[in-house]
């Protein structure tokens, strides 16, 4: 057994996780009272493996001692048969708590709450509240706030622990109350709740029902874990990958391939349209082979501008800086952005062809000026189109009820590749007709 009992539970979990399965399970059993704390820091796969390795007695102690919010998160990721087995190991009190939390909507903030907190009534003295803290504080999730409730259990105020410590022991709680507090309804989704935490800079917030009955609290670290999972999934989707159920290092090879293959196939089929577009303009390419030299430059510029715009808009949506009604504002802003960015790249493209022609690095022929104009004007319109596509597709997806993160960078790039070729050769036909074409 590695002598690590004196370390922080997170460090112990990290060291046990690198051991082989048998040694890890034995080491975990020898942790004694620290088992529950250490267990909460394992990933879901390790948790399931350890649970299956424990006997009923050890498992009963572990499950009953877990905090309700951690236990609910555990149940979310386990098979139904295992959940049923674990719930039956809980004592009556913990079973009622677990079944109550599981009964809330999956994305609601109530799934993360814990019923372990300190509450007080207005007629209590500070001395009585401090006695309550000494009696029940060890099990409480946080002692930063004390929650005042009326006789019906309705939340009427929250008090910082510092206010009580600075007050006289005989002071009534009612004398410290101002009845101004922030609370979250049980039906609010986790993302909206996170914004409330962020807005008011709170480490914990009370959870109330529609009639203001206090049913639990949620701490910032719990909600932060959920937001981390959401952001990770969005980043994976934006890269053209289905969200991974486990971490990258824990995901089996075949599962990783399956998660990536779907989008790759879709994008590959999409890129086939690029080949079709090239084939459609085959005659123009044969007459003016020089046009083919700039195809990678043209389509990559459009794809890059589209990916940039999509990433900015998706992140702004995630931070609630933009909503559906802001689409027109975004469109106007991105039109000007696209025109400016396209103009910059167009000027650079024109200068590149001119310099190469003048110093003799490459001969673009007697119509080099019109080739340069074709490339520069194409860059202007393709970058503009890429910027508009990348910025508005997330709005379209949100409108039809899909995750805006689905507007992945590869997806936007593929769309702009195909349409960019059509724009490029259409402009070439306009400028080079009667010359090279």
C-alpha cells in the first residue's frame, strides 16, 4: 500500500488511478475513512470498476456517506440495473433524498443540489444557530451562508456566517435580516443557474420550489464541473467530433473511431461536391490552367474566415452575449468585417501576382493583370461569404432547436469550399471572357 493517506483526496485519487486494477482496488479498501472523499475524484469509469469490486458492506458505507449531489451525478452515468442495486443499499433517509433528486429533469439545477446546509428561524438567537452549526456543520456542504426560513419552510433570507460571528450571542436572527437574497428555482437549467452564480459572484446559492420552499443548496464547484463537461463537448463538436462519453485517454480506440467517422464521412461526401464543381468548370481550367494555381488559396481563405466567424458567434452564444434576436446585428457587423477582411486578402493576392510577374518569378501570361483582378475580387467575395456563413449558421441551428456547436469548423469550411469555387470561376468568367476563356 502506498503511504499516501495524509495527502489531499484529489492527490490520492490521482496516484491510485495509475495503479493496475487489482492493486488500485486493494489500496482503495485500505483508505479507511477517506474512501468516500477519494472516490469522488475518480472518473466515471474508475468509479464503476471500484463499485463492482466492493462487497455489499463496504459499498453500503460508501454510497450512504457520499454527498447527495455527487451520488446523483454518479447515478446519471450508470446502467439502470446498477442504479437500482445501489439505491437499495441506501438507508431510508438517503434513499428518499436520492430518489427525489433523480426525479428532477436531467439538466435542471435541482439535480446538483444537496439538502445538507444550515437553516435557522427568525426567532432564533445567534447562540442557538452556532450550536446548530456545531451539531450539524460537519455534514453541511458549506458554512459560508446560513439560510433563514419561516414556519412553512419558505426561504426568507440568507446570512453570511461572518455576520453571525460579529454579532452578539443573544441577537435574534430577525434583527440581522434584510430579506434581500438571491435564490434559484428547482426548474432552472444548469446553464442559466451558472449565469446567476457568475452575475452575483456567489460560492453557494439556495434552491427553492415555485412557492419559495427551501429544498437545498448548490455550490459553485459542483456547477463548474457541469459547465466544464458542457464546454468540452462543445469544443469536440466544433472540431467535427461527436461528444466523447469519457476522457480522450479513457475512450477505447474503436469508440474513438466511431465518434469521428460519422462527421468525416459527411464532410467527405461534402468535399465530393468540390470535385464536382471543379469538373463543371473543367473547360475553363483547360483554357486557363493558371486559374487552378489559386484554387487552394481561394477555398482555404473562405474556409478560414468562416471558421473564425463560427467560433466567435458560438462562444458569444454560450456566454449569452448573443440571442436569436441579434441575428440582424451580427449580419450587419459581419458584412463589414467580411468586406474589410476580404479587401485585405484581395490586395495581398493582387500584389503577390503583380510582384511575381514583374520580377520574373512566374509568368502569368499577357493577361496577368486580369488574372490578378480575378483572384483579388474572388478573395473579397469568398471571404465575405465565408464570414456570413460562419456567423449565421449557428443562428439557424439554434432556431431549429439544434446545438450551435454542431456548426463545426470542418462543416463550415466544407460548405464554403464548394460555394467558393462557384464564386471563383464565375468571377473568372466575367474578367477573363474573351481573353483566356
